C-alpha cells in the first residue's frame, strides 16, 4: 500500500507544504476516502487543520516526527 502524506512527512521524505499537492490530487481524482483519510490524518489533526489552520497541523505532526 502506498504511504500517505502523513507517513511520508513524518519519515522526512516530503516538505509540509506538499499537503497542497496531495489535496489537489485528491480533489481531481475519484478516491472514495475523505481528504483527511487520504492524507492519513487522525481526527485531532483534522480538527486542528480545519479549526485553527495549517500551523496547528504542522505543530501536531512535528511532535510525532522520528
């Protein structure tokens, strides 16, 4: 199975800003998952991203980096 955005970001393979590319790809495709499922985000991360913004999501993800 292909790694999600979150897995690749936490592994240091991509920059945070790549989330925009992933969102665009999801929006133009026919993936049945929600955007957050597609990105690999959990409920807390999704809420932070939607309610507060990208900086809040980046902070949550950065705390999980290896």
